[in-house]
């Protein structure tokens, strides 16, 4: 079954490859049956490892709608979102995710992020990149300041 929003996400991915700007990934954020924003992978063209199609589309949707929450929006993406993008999707509180190609399809052409999921499931001491805690007590001052702030915007 064809869906116009997924068709657009896939079209963006293909156009991005042909343009030479980045990898084969496209995404659109939709609200009320209309596209709010579009994104394509821009990792290599911007030298930004966080510039995935979903991240770009989420950032633009938030700016367009003037909100850090996208509760009444859905995202259509040409490929199953990576762990970073899924984290952003949860933080933005999108209501639904639609994807076309699988993570396994992407891995087959060199975009394999399965090691990240495996790493996140390991204890901090067993991860590839050393993760060391320091200055916890000092950092708690910032958390206390937030907890005590009467006019904070919760998220």
C-alpha cells in the first residue's frame, strides 16, 4: 500500500544520494495530514554525526511549530531509526513512527548501528569507549537548582 508521506521520505532519500550531500535517508514530520518538515541525512556534508534525516526533520518541525514537543505529529522515515534518532523521537514525544527499510537492510550496505544498541546494554565498565563518572556532588547543585526553580518549564 502506497502512502504519500512515505513516498516523500523515500524520494528525499534517493534525491539525497544523487545530490552527493549525504546518505540514503529521508524523513518527514506530519501533523494533521500535512507535512510540517522534511529532513535528509547531512552527516558528511555538514561534518555533523547527529545530522540524520530524522534529527533534521525533528529540529525543523520544532522550530516551525514553536515547541519542543511534537505530541500530535508522526514521523515517516525511509529507514528504521537508529538508537540516537529513536531517543530524539521519544524526547520529542512523536505520536507514531512509520519506517520503510529495516536496520538490517541499512547494515547490509554499511550503515550498521547494531553495535550501539549492544553497547548501551552493557555495564559502563565494559563499554568500548571508557565512561568515567566524576564530580557528582558538584553536579548535583545544578539538579537541585532545577528542582527548586518555581517557574521551570517541565519536560
